[in-house]
C-alpha cells in the first residue's frame, strides 16, 4: 500500500481522534482565529485572537508568534477577552512588517486537558 508522507500524519491523527473521540469532545480545539489561517492581511494586526471549543485556563496557555527568518515576535500575555473563557487575545507589541508569520499555541482547557496547534498567515 502506497501512503505518501503527507497523508500518513493525517491518517495517524484521524485514528487517534477516533480512538479517543469521547475524551476529545471535551478538549479545547481551535475553532476560529484572527488573522485567519493562511490569510494575507494588508494591515498589521494589533492582536491575535484564538477562539476555542471549550473554556481555557489563561495562566497555562502559551502562544508564540514567529516571523520572517524564524524571529520571535514580542507579544503580551494571552488573556481571556471579557467574560468569554473560550477566547484568548494576545497583544502584538509592535507593528508587523511584511512577511510570513507562524503562530504556535498550547492551551489547557478547564477540564485540565492540553491541546496544541499552529497556523500561519502573512502580512502584505
Ligand atoms: Cu478534555
């Protein structure tokens, strides 16, 4: 059976998801984010926004932004926006120059489970 290197991780992830689907339901999965995944924005965003499927603990949440040449971009602490414990806002300290950016996040949901992921966007 021929499985490409690209497909294999997806298959493994799918198998894992199926095997743990009942537990996975309660985990905090990223539902929406700003800037959107693979978006090309013309204005530098002032903050990253991450919306999860479950409430998250802001003190145990980490969001890392890297820019062109894998340089770490200075960001503020992730904070819940208002009363919504499913949403985190991460202030970006200085305007982003044009280029490709990657966001890596790791959160602990209110049920104590860790999830992580990443997405990319670019600034025109
Ligand atoms: Cu969970």
